[in-house]
C-alpha cells in the first residue's frame, strides 16, 4: 500500500472563528479515512484572517477528493484546496 504526503489549505469563513475547533474536527475526520501523522500550521493571510495548513500521510489508493470533501463539510470552513501532493517513500 503506497502512501502520499498531502498539504491541504483550509480557509475559515471569518477571522473570528476558533481555529482550534476546526483543527480538532479535521483531525478526527481525516483519521476516520486512514490519514496518519496529521500536523497543523497557521499562516496569516490578511486582515487578521489565518489559513490552516494540514500536512498528513494519505493512502494513495484513496482519491484526494475524499479528503477535500471531509474538510469542506466542517462548520465555518470557507474553502479547502490541495496545495501539495507527493508520493511518500519509506
């Protein structure tokens, strides 16, 4: 079973949204689909808005649309986009 390394950008719907809650739900949802080694990084965008970048190992046989759909269904998430996709070795 091959593994892919993904980086996904999550944009909250407002600067006032609790990013911790989005991270918690994202981790739970991704783990149910087989994601591993999930880490989060916040980066400022503009006017107090921060994006969440999620890095994780994803089973290569699963379509990335599954991960995008899981994350986009989280409450207070405006958009989700895959920023990087690489085959992981080892």
